[in-house]
C-alpha cells in the first residue's frame, strides 16, 4: 500500500513518438540559444513572463520543495537602481577583484563593467534560492537547493529561447544588493539575474564552439 496519493503519468503526447527525430530536432533548436548582451527595448507582455516562470517552476526539485522565487522587474526606476548597484560591483570586479586569469578568460566576450542591458531589456528576472522555507513562522528545510534552482534556471532559459526571446545569465557578484533592492526575506538569496527581451538589431555574439560529444560524455555499453 503506497503512502502518498498517486495519479497516472500525464503523457505529454498521444501520438507515436520518434525519440531520435525529436531529440535531434531539439538539439538543433537548443544549439541556437546564445547569451546576448545587446537588447532592444521592445516590450514583452507580463503574460509572457508569467508563462516563462510557470515553465521554470515545472523543474524537478529536492523533495519537491521548489525552493525558488522569481522576481520579475519591468519598473524603470527599479531597473535603474539595479543597474547602478550592479555596475558598482562590476567596476570593482574588473578593477582588482577578478584574477588575471579570469580577466584573460573574459577577453573573448569583450565585456566590461558597463551593463546597459539592465535598463534597456524590458524585463529582468531575478531568481532567488530559498535555503529554507518559513511555514507558520517555523523553518522548514529545503534539500539540494543549488541543484534544484540551477535546474529551474535551465528550464527558464530554454522557455525564453522557445518563446523567440533572448536572455543573458548575469552574475554581478556579490549580488546581495538584489536582496535589499527587491525587499526579499532573510531565507532568500539571489541566484541569477536574467534580462529577458528581444535582441538589438545589430546584436552580435562571440564566436564560440561547444565541446564535441566525445569530450563531454562516456558511454558504458
Ligand atoms: C552561472 C553563469 C554565470 C554567468 N555570468 C555572466 C555574467 O555575469 N556576464 C556575462 O556577460 N555572461 C555571463 N554568463 C554567460 C556565459 O558567458 C555564457 O553562457 C557562455 O559564454 C556560453 O555562451 P552561450 O550562453 O551563448 O552559449 C554566465 C553564465 C553562467 C552559466
């Protein structure tokens, strides 16, 4: 006798599936996802952002605790405050806090401490991880928080790409300023800052090659 409540698995498709065709199609599609650093100010509706967040929250999580909060910011004043605080941290990062090796690794991206996209992109989604929840004032433990929130962010990036939009995974470290600017409670810590929108007309991305299969996988048959 099972202790929990169970339902039949909700099959995603009724038709016969061709896993090879579908997986190769998805690979070709996902291979076109890129982090973009030049945004257009073209609007994206709140409904779109809500659907993207709902998709992110379909990710698996340790003991189904869903230890995440997605804060979606379109308010111009708040975006400016976030940009100013992020640029302050990034200025320090690029002027002493990052190692020579790190700065060398970043050269191909041609990035610096200026983060115009934080005020140009129509939305910023700031993802918070919750190390614990507060239930009736009592601490309730969450498990595998980093792994769970990382997965949810992966789902979010894929959903953004699927919607024909672009994103940037941004980490203006340290990100504590986001906790106070967004007035988040003590059990939440900023995880990623993700601008979402459309690319600028002249947007360019650095040329990158992804590691081939034989460098990222080992098969035991
Ligand atoms: C955890 C994480 C943090 C990142 N932080 C930054 C960042 O602060 N600024 C930035 O321009 N790109 C950042 N990136 C984007 C990476 O540079 C980018 O994902 C990588 O170069 C691969 O490019 P692609 O996303 O276009 O495939 C970050 C990516 C990850 C996964």
